[in-house]
C-alpha cells in the first residue's frame, strides 16, 4: 500500500469538515499501527482505503495505490472485487457488525461465496475449517449459533474468520480488541499475530491504546487532528520526540511507578499546522 497526501473531508450543506489532512505512509508485509485519541482520523483513513465513505465525502491524494490497483481511479465494480477478497476490514465490535437474525456460520459463508463460485456445502466446509484456524472450539456447533449466543471473544474471532476466509493480502483491524477483557484480548492478539506471520499479510492496526501497539506492531503512526505527527518504530516509542506522543505515553498508568495523578494532555494549537 502506498499513500501520499491523503485528504478526506465531509460536506454538510455549506459546512466542510477536514477529517484527514495530508496523511502519507507505505505498508509492506508488516504490522503498522495507527494510534491517537478518538476523533483523530484513524478509522477515517482505514475506511478511505476501502472506499467505504458516503458519496458526500471528498477523498483526494497524490497517490493511493494498493499493489496494482489505483484506488482513486478504479471503478466501483472492480473495487467490489478488491474489497473483501484482497483487502478486508475487521470492525471493532461484533455486537454491531454481525447480523443478529442470521447464524454466524452463514454470515462467514456469505463472505466466501461473494468471491468464490462454489457450492454451499463446500463453503460450509471452508467456514468450519476457518473457525478451527481462529481457535473456536466445537466449530460445527458454533456455525449454527446466532450472534447473541456467542461470547465477546468468540464474536471477535468470528469477525476475524469472516475477514480472512477470502485470503486477503491486506487486513485493516479497527480496534478489534476494544470490547474484550484483558485475557481474551491477549489471546486474540496472539492469534492475529500468528495468522499475519503464517499468511504474509499486511496489517493496519487502528487503536487508541499506545501501550498495546508497542508490543504488537512493527511501526506506529501517531495521529492528531487528522494529521500524522510522528512515525516511529514500535520498539522506539520510549524515544518518541513529538510532544503529543510524549503526552500519550505519560498519560498511561504504570503499575511499577505510583503517581498521585496522571498528567493531563496539553495540546498546542501549532500542532494543527505543523
């Protein structure tokens, strides 16, 4: 993925909101984190790559290219072949992303059948195999369950299975563990890490948890108000230079260092233009 000077604006009558302003990055077969506070533009970037924004959104870039596909020029018909099959997005909460009146197995099968001409019997076999891959016990039983009958951890694994069953080259994970408790979160991250390594995927991991991406990702883009204010290797986060990144790190509680109060983020208006 090559992104150069990506800009996304939303138009509401005479009002224009600039949500993403001049974001640039490249992605290979690696885990790239995009972090920042709510409203910084993280998810907007991910959705722009998949062209999931409404028609009222203005999306421009000097370059927006995925492998051999120019995402700015490609037709919607071709984009439907790319979206899901070659590029997938894992949404952050299965409670709102899964259809409540369709069993989870059929929902995963639907994603596979959208891009492969196979029988429903073969699709079901592929789904059960994929449920095994994402470490769901008794996949044949889980196949027939409805979303409200599975736990949060199972739901997130089902979402991951749905996005990976088509064999994508790039996965965008939009806060995929935010609704999970700590122990389940670690299990899901370990599983996702194994799948990325085994399949040689590119992963964009969107999160507000800078501590989590420190140990999970290779590189980190820090976003503030629609801009990338710092790009740094995840292992070098402690040496971050931008005051916004330093502020995010300082605001994290540390079990080994007691502080009476955590520092409050102080934002400099100059960051909007820097």
